[in-house]
């Protein structure tokens, strides 16, 4: 297997995810322990006495729903909400650890913490959440409530209140803490509904080629001696340098497709897990060397979409982020749409990172054309040239304030200096798709 690289970068494409101290989450093994200053025996005794008094006063154990300040990996305290608690097997009456959500940040940073990380002086009164929600729902619209608690409902705008509550209850605690995939050990971000027999596992071991997963390292080692695959099952449709793209038919490779969905759900909060993968094609991007083709990310698409979706789900695995692969996957999906002679758009809802990546892609592609094009150009012409849906073009240009509504129609206002400013702000475009290396036939023509 080689050495294990630990990756916890919570980022897609090239956009880093802020952690509670405003930095990028890129801790490696051994870096997540917080160094606390040493205290003398008098100070330690006083602190223990204070803690004993609090225990006696009935503060502990903390109830689910309690809000309190928690010391994070940066050594600073941040507001959290207790989502769940569990008792230590051999502990005392109040010996619990707590699963907390950092209320100012995305759920991917939720984690189990020990009691000593919590500032018990900051404990807020616990409110019955069912009562609170009933009162709140009478005072504000669902949209307003989503704004207040957006880190919990982000990416679930299509769910009604009851479905949203059920989703959050079911997925509130990460069941798998880490996975081993190839030479990487990766911290997970979200819950994934693995089969019940894996409920007692905090770590899973994946075969990086067939994506079968196991409970123990020894099982993986035995499996690797028997596994014949050195790349994803399916057809290689693109090879440029060390990069390859494989098209995997979910109907022909059902187990692989389902395992890929289990894996992806660990890093995508908004993803709906489809057990029936027959209707989907999976495009798996790999870095290739003499040991095989190693998955760095993928996107999926429906074989037949009435809504013109050219992408259902997209993921770049954390160890491979900030290398331009997310942008490459998006660009590749549009190159397939061009081959099909269709316009395309990603399936909604997009995750926060997905929307950032798409906005960046649309911005760069459209600005490049507007900068080079001389004379007037319509939104339909831009759509025909790029395979980007007209609505996405319109919203992107409106966001850049490059479009006006005159005499009943939208007019693009492309001042060269303004275009240059926006292009500079959009950043680099990432890896280019060499269309000459794409050998692919649309699915409908394969029958």
C-alpha cells in the first residue's frame, strides 16, 4: 500500500473551505491535538474543584440541544450546539463525549469532542426544540428560517419541512470517521448510509480500483492479492498524459456504481443516494502510473434527462483538491454535451462548493468569448457555442452586472476593462480538456 497520507482538506476545485479560524482545513495526522499551557498544581486543583462543583450543580451531563463554547483545533473557542452524546463504556455517571455542530460553519466540521474542550461557564439554557420550532414556524417563512440555520439545510431547498427534519435526524452524526483509499487516509465530512453490518465501524478500507469496502486492513490486503482490476470497470474514453477518464455504465457495473455512491456520500451532504444506479453513467477521472489508474474524482449523469441535466453529481476527493480537477470535470461534462449537440445544466440543488465551481466555470468561459468576440452577440449564440443553458448564462452575466434589460430584451454590455477585471477576479481556469483526445459515442447511439 505504501505510506499513508492523511488529507482533511475540505475544498472542491480550487476554493478552500474556511475553518472556524478562517484558515484552510488541511491538518495532517498528529496536528489536531491542541497544545494547552501547563498549569501548576494549585491552578489544576482549583480547576478540578470548579468542575466538581458544576457536576454537582446538575449542569452535567449536557443535554442534546445545549449551546456552549468549544475549543477547536486552533486553540480558540467557538459556539457549538450539542447534536448527540455518548457515554464512555467504563466511565462515571457524567463521563460523556459530545458530538457538536459549529453553528457558524458548515456541517462538514461537526465532530466528537471531550468534556474538557467545552467551556461550561458558557452553557445556555436548553430549549425544547420541538416547541421552539413550532413557535418559530409561526413567526417566519421557511425561507427566513433557512437563512438563520442555513448550515443545516444547505443544499436541501427541495425538501419540505417534515422531510428536512427527517433527513437531519437521520444524518446528524457521521457514522464513518475515516477511510483508507489507495495511499491516502481521508477524514470524512458527512454521514453515509452504509449497510447495517458496518454500523460499528469508524474506519473503512476501500479497494481503490473496484471500490469494495472492508472493516479491517487485513481483509483489504487479502482482497488486493485477488483483485484483477487496475482501473475503474468500463471504457476509457479520454487519455491525455497521465490523466484518464473512464465511462462506467451503472447497469453493467451495478456494485461499482453503488459503492461509488456510498463513497461520495461521505463528502456530499446534499447528495441523494440512489440504489438503482442502472439509469446513470459515471465518469471517473484517474491519475495513471505504473501501479494502475487511481481515482481522483468523478461526475455522474442520467442516461436520459428530460430536464437537460448533463451532470447529476460531482466530487473531487479531498487529497486531489486544489489541483483544478473539479473545473476539469465540469468542463468535460460540457464537452460531452457539445458532442451530443445539446445544451446542458447541472442537476439542482448544487452544494455550496458545487455552485462556486460552476459560477467560476461559467464566468471564465463566457468572459473569454466576450473578450475575443467583435460585434454584438446574443445569449442564444453564447449558449450554442458553449452548450451552457441560457438561464445559466443570464444569471451569470447578471451577477457580473454585464447585462441590461432594454426595450423588452436583454442586452450584453461588455466593456473591455470591466471584462479584464472580472477575468482577473475569476482566477485561473484549471486543467484544459484536450478535445482531440476524447473518443466517445453518446449513449443513445450505443444501442
